[in-house]
């Protein structure tokens, strides 16, 4: 089985990345986007390419994560000698290395081999006071930091004790390793030659010392493969520096940044809530999570919208909680362990454990056996990396979530909680409750604004033709006002133009649907994750309205050009944007139209992979059903070895051309079918595809629906 099998196009691009031509790689991996799979397959891919596995170093934050990755690698490459470990175990390994007959721990001054152990904060503060220093003036973790501001002679006694006893704490391992690499040339050369490639998991969580250690080992090498998510940077209180991920391009000027946005955990409606949280971020770091999987259980298939449960008191809240858990469990035959309650504070967790037990709901305790079936109750921090079918996010009140801590980190913590849910998500706001021994009134959390979807409002009653003029005027004005912005970006910020264009076209499509008052229901969007968007894509759709274009773009969640009549190029504003997104204009009835289309597609291919919508029946269908299938579209797909993506559209004619009232909201549905990759089919069958056979195959898709 190929390592690339089952990967989406962005995951595949990450696994195949070339450090030699494209430099260091930063992968911005959205929640549930399969980053562990990408990391392990990257290691396996490099081994397949002939890289000595012992030259590969992969760093993560927990021994459990390192063990799991190591198991995955060894399952497919049993002889792998790649080192997968935590930063601290790496530091200990470096200290224990013997180079030129001398152990590194002796080089830095230890009398005997160091052994990490915990030191209580009370003991450390007491030691500082004995030296005449203020309590809290130095963190124990920074004892060996070279930039420490206190006069070094004040701490020499403490350092001498550590060197004599070998009693180090975990952070000493990092600082002492940095010291070895910076002060001893033979150690630096040895370590830098030991590992030729470095992979880092959870890059957003590394602290300044860990960053410096990585840079010291990396040296001038470009072989850095970093995976992280700035949206999930929630450990600032532990010293993690989100700046490491935000300044990656500055630290590594010739790097590449890649986003993983297909989520294989949650429903589309849960992801829509998550996506609303960071719409104010710079485009370079903004991610749009998309549902890449349809889980087989009924609750997931329903794609429910998150619900907000408001209660006056904690007692009322507990009643609602117990009711929802028991109702969902009975209705869908779910296990107790399918439910999780998440909160910002341990104190809240303790309360919910006691409260739910009184309603006969079993709770998983910390000391419970692994197979015990009960409801999970934990903090948001404790839930990171986990997922549950149903999540109750508790304490959505000011002072609880968010707390009074750093606002940016609180927002990211909220995002982490939202993205733990697979199928259904509840937000709980209680107006009055005991907290820290006092009965307090709480205001609604500012985060609840992200949970409330903007609903379409019925329009004002007016003649339909006036409504249409009004709608077209708004859409044209929208397109017109963004032209100066595009020109500015082309001149002064050309590096972000393509990303901005993708975003603005998607916003334009949604703006059109809102203006025309279309309520779009798209199904099958998980099939979009199966499309290799780095190659040509031809979307085949039935056509019955001018509204089909924004409907297709919104459904596909992608900027798409389309095959258009030559006459449309005479409308200046429309032509401007159609040309930017890669539309192809032809006279359909003219001789040589097919060749002209091929020439235009080839022209687009020189800049980016062409992704075109074609309506193969040629004219808008009066019934809304697929008309006569013409073979031209499929011949083009075969010609360019493209992926064919069929989309069925229903209801757009009634929403625009046949609109009966200006006031009504019109429901439109789309269904995205399985993509068909021409190149893959030809590889598997060892021959060129037969166009007639292809048409029959795709017609069967439509008929089966």
C-alpha cells in the first residue's frame, strides 16, 4: 500500500515536501486535520527515499505521543532507528553522550551523572532567601539560563550544589544542552552531524529554550519540518511562546508555509462555529476548517447546529444537563463515555462530578479502570488532543470562560474546547452560581457571539423585478469596491494576493446568496477532501440559473473559474473578476471552440492548476434536471488528466429567474458526488480512459441519486 494512499492533497504535499528546493516547512495544522499521520508518513517517506533512519529526529511534548508515533513508524518500517522523543529526553541524551572519550555532563561540571527530579517551589524559594535574594526573583527553570539578570555570583552556590549532587530539574536539561552546543565546538559538530532532519510536533507550544536548542542542532541546515497550530496555543502560562510560530517566516526566510484545513473529526456545523472565532486574524495564518469525513452513526449524519442552554441557577443547569445526556443516550443508543463536560477550571469539574452523580450518571474518575464506561469531565487544557461525540462546554460566562487571563490565549482555549466535539456541541451559560465560596452573578460570555449563526431575514415585499434590480446593484457594487483593494495588493503585497483572492471570492459567493435570499443546504462536502486540488479539476454541474455560480463556489468552498459565453466579457466589472479567477470565454457555437478552450486551459496551467466549472448540457435546463450530456467536458477532463467533480443543484431557478416573491427565503440544495480522478484511473488500468465509458459512469451517479 502506498504511503500517500488516503491523504488529501495538502497532506500529500506536506509528506512530499523538498527541503532542498523549498527550505524549512511550517505546517499550520487545524484541529482534527491528521497531523500525526502526516508526521509519521513524512518519516516513512524519507526512509523510503533512502535517508538513513538514524539521522531523523522527531520531537514532541509527551512521552506518550512519542511512543505512539514510534509505534506507527515501526509498524511499517520495523528496522527504523529514527529517534522520536521529548525535548527533555533529548536534553538528557545529549548530556550523557560520550564524545572524544569524555561524557558531556563532565564537560559542563557535574561530579556525577545528572538525574532529573522534581523540586518543590517552597524549597527553591527558601534557597533564594538564604542567599539574600528575593523570593520569586529567579525561576528554578532558569537557573542555567545564560541571560539571567541577577549577578551570577549570587547563584554560584546553588549551581555548585546541582553540579555536585546531579539533582537537576527538567528545564536544566535544555539549558545545559544549549551550553554544550554553544561552548564546545566538537560537541556541536558531533550533534549536528548526528541528525540531518528534524521534525517537531506542536510547534506552537515550544518555549524560548526549546527553540534555541532546535536552532543549535539545526545549524545552517534547511531540514526542519515543523507542525503546529497557532489557534491551539494554550500553554503560555507554562512558558510556551506563540511567537515562534508567528515569526517562522522571519526566522527562516526561505521557508514554505502549508495549511491543513480538512478536519476528520467534526460535523460541518461545529466547524462553522470554530471558523467564526478567528475571522479577524491575518490571512497568512487564518484557517478555514472543512468537514472531511462523514461518520456512520446517526447523530453525526444529522449535522446538528450547536445549542446554547441558558439557566438561572446551577441547580437548573444540572437538571438540563442530566436530561440532555439521558435523552441523547436513549434516542441514539449511545454509551456514557460518548459524552464529555469541559470547563475552564478544576473547581467547576469537581462540582459537575458531584452534581451528575446525584442524577445517577456515572462519571469517569482519574483512578477508574480504562474500560469503565462513564461521562468524561475535565478541563479544556486536559481535553487537548481528545475528541467526543457529544460535548457540553460549561461555564460560558465572563470571569469563567473567558477568565481574567491573557485574552488571546483564552480565545484559543475556547477554540480548543469547541473542536473537541464530533457530532453535537452544547454551550452552557448559568446566570448565578457559587464560585470560590461565593454566590455570584455572571454575565454572558463574549464567546457566545461566535455560537450564534446569522440567520437570513425575510425581505421587504416589493415587485420582484425591483428586487432583482436592487440585488444586482448590490452585487455589482460589492465587486466594484474590491477592485482598488486587489490592485493595491498586487502592487504592494503581491505575496498575499492569491490567498486574499480565494477569501474574497468565497465571501462574494456568500454575499450573493444572502442578497438573493438563498438558504443553501450542501451535502457530500466530505467528498471535497478526496480531490487533489494541486491538479486540474473540472466541476460538472447541471445548470438552471445565473445563481448557480455562487451556489457552486460556496458548496465547493473553493475559488473556481467557469466556462462562459464570450458575450459576458463585454460587461467590464464582471469580466475583470472572471478573468482573475480563471474563467474561460468562448463562442460555443463557433468552429474550433474546443481547441480554443484547450488553449486557454493550457494558458491558465502555466500560472496555477485550472479549476473550471462546466455545465455540459450547454443550456440552462427548464426543469432543473440534467439535460443532454455533451461529451466535450469529459474530453477536456481526459485531455488534462483532471479530476471530475459532479455537483447536483436544485432550486436555483425558483430563487432567481422564477422567483415568485421578494419576501420569501428560497431553499437551494446541492449534492457533491464522489470525485473521479482521470489520471488515477489511467494509472490503475494502464490505458487511456474511454470518454464514453466515463460519461456512462457519471450518469449512473446522477441516476442513483
